[in-house]
């Protein structure tokens, strides 16, 4: 319908090609992970991944069971979420509903700062300061435990949770709050009975995105969780997460070996897990945004 | 009025929780600064590592990180900005745009170590670049692409639609309108968003672990195919794998401080720039 | 509904139906707008007058889902025919928006923008065009000493006259104005209305207004729209004193709208 000028058309195609890069990269990521991991399915076979031990370097029999790694990730993630959610949600509520504007203008960027600290620096801090502290307080043999890792991860997830939850809380229409206050409810009652429930989908999405970040975190956990690939649910034991496994072992592994390919499988599981969490979180966020337009 | 009392107690609890986080952040930063400052010296910043990194300086790591970051930006910025322009100005609702947005969100959520595996598989092995600045930069570029796209698109959408309409009504083509009347006002916002991407790229360890990093390389890189030291990786090895961990503590703290200053400085710069430009362009 | 036109017909519309996606906004509109006269489009909110205005310079094209049936002929040529160059069309048909939208550039750059993108580049030539357009728009005396100041520093009325100057700078034959004075104070409104009276000598002007007194003051011909249909079209004097349709009479006497 519209007679376009040729230069405009060329520009449009260039921009389109550039935009497609994102799609291409995602496809390539999946492709190359599968490419390196696939031969494992032949030999020793995918069933090996379901074994109960991860012992890839052994003179007798190598085991490539992902279970200890998965439980390690789950344990650390669960603990981190348990710590991050209360602090994160309460922090978000405080910042959006209770804090004075000047206070918020100061605190918010400061907390965003935390999100900017490289994970290796946080891991370093955990190693040198937090781990000995944990060891002393809980009388453990070593401070390199799931708990230590969880505490660091919580710190890293909190800015994400606060940021997105705060957006969700600010999006709750003024009219709800006014109606509640007009009925004689106190500010605190209004917050807990009206505002937070209304913002709940957004808060849940925030928590899920925080969890996604936690599961994918590598350096900080690698430096403080002790790296023992065992199946345990005690926070005071050393564990191994999926991320740490890849990072720690990839450097030493011979190319093309079963161990090498098993590590790529760990990567695939990791990718699928974070993809699923992020997808669900985005859907929740989208529905929440539509409901409040 | 006991109810008011309980309310106030609750508020103080919430205040406490929030400030506890603030204190934790402050503690971490102060700890690094306190222990890292003594290690900083001219020799530290400009010298080469000696005795397996236990002494000397970290210049190669600083240079290495800079090379990686510059490479990542050179690769990701044009592609990211172009993608954002497409999404904001040209895209129409449809399957392609939906897929594109899904891809961007997915990329944003991929764990950094998985990027490392990807970089290993594609750049190091398949394309044969080997462990090099090239592989590392390209991997980092893929990682920061979503950040650049999202913040650039935001900057573009901040330009009021009335400007575009006014230009089109005067007979300008779509690209003329974008080039003359949208880009000039969104460029600052796009750039500050990209600077945030730079900060991220500088601090990441996992992607470069598998694609570029070397630990003890007491010389500067000469080509993009060289391996290189990097600050985050250097800190990691010093902290976890050096045989004499206690002795090199000052080096560790020094490296951590340099990295922290670099990353936070860049982020701070971006935030300052952003508020400066917000004030400059009132609509 | 043909007009009692004294001279040529500049814009002729036949069987125009317009859709925003599944919703129809204009129903079978037919009209002949005479050249070098002021034609006012009146009607209650949402009756389609702005939509109709925007079909004349194909500004509706940028709305996703917009669809048109029928013909819009300018100087006898259908502007929706295949192969029409929209850019050239918009050089011929200028537009002034309801809310003035000067670019965040200097006064000079705002007016020079149009000529510049259409090829003129030499500064002396541009300066001449800018001065000429600003004089036409009755703004030259107020801004001639601050051509390089930001356009956003001008008052509301001045900004709107700047937008008119900007539209004039590309040398159009037709001027479309979408409620150009609705956001202005009475004095600025009066100035714009005087301006329209002067511009009428050289341009065909189509103006959308919700202010009936303004339509009566300013226009030669009036078209009354209601719910997407053209109810009546004729000389302004006739429409306002002896309307043929009852709906027209009801609207004009204020019974609704």
C-alpha cells in the first residue's frame, strides 16, 4: 500500500537482521550444548545420569549421576530463597509504602549497587569473612557449607526481588488504598490486607526471577559451598551445585571424554531449569500487568 | 492506644530488615576497601605478576579485562541498538516479534556458566578461535546483549509519539524520522544502558573461565587470538587455588578492590549520566 | 451531498469507508472540498472527523490495523492508488496537530526541518524559506531575534504558530488542521483564526473543530459528521441558518454534542 523509498527498505532489512541475532544465539546455545552432550546418550547412556553418585574421576567405576548435583543446587536455592524472600519482600514494602521519598531516593540506588558487585568479589568476601564466621557460630568443622553459600546467594537475589516487587507494589492503584483508609483501616492494615495481596502476582514473579538468578549463580557458590558431591539436606554440610561442578571440573577434563560430555548434560539441565522458571515468571508478570492497566 | 504501638513496632521491624541489608552491603564494600587499600600501589597497578602471582602487579589482568570489555561492547552495542530500534519503531504484533521477545528474555536468564559452555562449544572449538580474547569477547557480547536491547528500547520509547507524527506529516520517510527526530534524543539513554552492560561484562568470571582466561601470563596480549589474564579470574584463582593462600591475601584484596572500583565506578557513571540526560530533555 | 462550489474541487472523496481493525469508523463518505476555501468539519466527539482528516494525508497508515475502502482524489488523482508516493503526498498536504508538537530543536531548525529533508541544504536558501514561513504564520516579529533559541521556550500560542510555519515551509497546497486552537487561550485562538483567514487566499484549508462558533467565524464551507457518517455538507452560512437535516439542526442548536 505504501510506496517506500529504497533506502528505507534497506534499513529495515538491516535492522531486522540485527534483531534476529538474539533468536539465532538462543538456538545456537541449545544446538551446541546438545552437540557436545549428545554422544553421551550412546555410551555410556542417558541412564547413567540418573545414578545416585557423581564420581566422574575414579579408577574403579565412574559414575555420572546428577542427583547429588541437583540436590545440591536445590538445597542451596531453597535456603537462599527462604532467607531472601522475607528480607526482599519486606524491603520492597518498606521502600514503596513506608519510607520517605528522600529515604527511598537514597536507599534504592544503594541496594541496586549490591546487584552490581561482581559475584566473584562476593564469593571472595564469603570465603574470607563469612565462612569463618559460620564455622565459629555453629561450631562446625568447616565454614564451607550450603548455608554459607545460601547466605551469599540471598544477598545477590535480594536486589532483584526488591526491584521487581517494588514496581508491583507501586502499580497497585491509589484508589484501593484510599478506599481502605477511608473505611478506617490503619496504614499497616491497608498494606497487609489490600496492597500486598493486590501486588502478589508481581511479588511472586519477582521471587521466581530471584530464584532463577540463584540457581544460575556460579562463582560465589563455588568458592564457599565446599564442593562435596553428596546428597544431603543439611545446611551445615558441604555440597556441590550444578553450576560449580561445571566450572570446577571443566578445566581439567579431557576433550571428548565421557566426563566432558556429562558436564554438558549438567549444563543442559541447568539451562532447562532456569528457562522454565523464567518463562513462568514472565507469564505471571504479563498477566499481572494486563490486569492492572 | 496499643494498636498504634504495635503498628509502630512493625514499622520499626521493617525498617530494621531493610537497613540490615544496607548494612550488609556497606560491610562488604568497607571490608574490601579496608583490606584492599594497603595493597594498592603504583607497582601493583602497573607491574607484572611475579612468583605465581604472590608478588608484583596485576597490569596484565587490568589490560586483559579492558580488552575483553571493549571487544564485547564493539560486538554487542551495534547489534543491540539495531535490535532495539527494530523492536521499538518497526515491529508489528505477530509471531516473529513474540519469538524475538521470548529469545531476549531467555538470553537474559541463561546462567553465566552455560554461556561459558556455549562459548567453548562454538567459538573455541567449532570456529577454532581457541582460548582467546576473541572467544571471550564474543561470549561476553552474547551475555550482555539482552541488557543493551532492553535499556535501548526503553530509551527509544521515551521519545514522545507526537515527534514522530510531526515529522511524518512533513513528508519525512520513516528512517529520516528515526534518524533525525528519535535517535538524537534516545542516544544518551541507549549509551547509559550499554554502560551498565559494560559493568556486568567486566565482572563476570564464568563465561571467560572456559573461553579465554589464563592465570599466570606475565606479558601483554598482542592479538585477539591471544589468551589473556582477567581481573575476576585472577581473584578467583588467587583466592582458591594458590598454594600459599594466606600469604597472598593482600594481593587478593587488592585485586578485589580494583575490580570493585572498576565495576561500581562504571555503574555509578552510567546512573549519573542517565539523570543528567533525563533533566536535559524535557518534553 | 455536493457543494455549491464556486471554482475547482481540490479534494474529492467517493464511497469512503474506514476501519480500525474490525471497527468501522467512517461509513460511505462522499464530499467535494473546494480549492482555496476553508472547510470546517464539525460534529460530536468520536464522530470520525479527525479520522477523516487524517485520511487526506494518509497519516492513518501508521496505525496498525487501519483499512480503507473507496477513493480520495486530490486534483483528480486517487492518493490510495497503488504506487502513490506518500512522501510527495505529504509535501503537498501539510498538517497541524491539536497539541502543538515542536521538535526539541531551535526555532530555525524546526521550520527548516521540512525543506531540509526534502533536499534543500544551503543555509541562505533555508534562511529565506524560514523567514518567509514565519512571516506567513505571523510569528516572525516575535522570534526574529531568537531563531536559535529552543522552540520549547515559546508560549503555547507561539508554538502552535511555529507548527503552522513549519507546515507552510514545505510549500503545501492543502493545510489540514486538527483542532488547532483547542489548547490555547482566547487571545491566541483569535490570532490563529485571523491567520486562517489570511492563509485561505493561497491554501485549501480543512479544519476540524468542536467549537461551532469558531466554525461559523472562520469557514466558508462546513461538513457535519455524526457517528462516522457525513450528514450534511454545504456553505457555512446555509448550514448554520437553514440546515437541511434535522440532525444538523439538533447539533447546531445544542440539543446534543
